[in-house]
């Protein structure tokens, strides 16, 4: 699998996933933003499932106007290619400034992730 998140991001996402798995009601800031450079897909991810660390949770926007919170496979994300064949990239400059729920509310209102 292509590396699309750093070891530090993975550790933060696993910690958030452990909190969720323990039943804690959390609303974390996104840890990582992934996107297709030649298409409209964006993922703001907050956590990894500690039992199945290929499964991430976050705000998923495939660029068709219906962003949603949910789970996604990192290996599936890394297999995505846009129309020009470019792979998914990590936004190296992304720094979350609010919890995932606020990004989701805005995305639902506007029809897409604006991060």
C-alpha cells in the first residue's frame, strides 16, 4: 500500500479510534486531508479502527455533491486514480482549525469539502 499518512498521523488516528472503540463520544479535529489532484474527491480523516487499521473514519467527499461522514478503506483510497491517472495525495499544508462535525455541516450546506 502506498504511504499516504505519516507515522505520527497514524498514531494520532489510532488514538482517536481507540477512544471511539471504548465508547467515548468524540468530535476530533481532522488529522489528515487526502485529495485527488485531477478530480474533485477529498477525505478529511480523524481516526483509524484499532482492530482493522486499514479502515479510517472521516468526512468523505467524492466530488458529486453528497459529502458524508463514514468509514473508508485506506487501501481503496490509494487505488483511486483521477481522469489523468494521478494518485491520491496528502495535503502537506492542511491544518484543521475546527472539529470534524463543523467541516461536515459546512460540506453538507455547500455540497462539498472546503478545507
